[in-house]
């Protein structure tokens, strides 16, 4: 078996950006809101009342089929 010596290893940045582009991991405000909404739904209200959080929790609950 031969080894391709022309290949260069990816930097951590290139690797992470590639994973985001392929949809393997999510990043950004929308992903952060969904993660926070799931945590709030699982563990209760941790943050003060905020209309954006309420919308995110509702959206996640509807997406998961919960009422």
C-alpha cells in the first residue's frame, strides 16, 4: 500500500469549517438558541422572561412533536 505524501494535514480551523459546511455540526445564533431552548425545556427556566426564548422553546417543542 502506498502513502499519498502530497496531502497536507488540515488545520483545526479548516477541519471545523468543513464539518459546518457538510452539516455535521451547527453553529450560529439559531443553533445556539435551539440548544438553549432544549436545555431550558429539560431543566427549567434559568433565564429571565424573554420573548425570544419563549419563541425558541415553543419552536423546539413543536419540532419535536411535544405540546
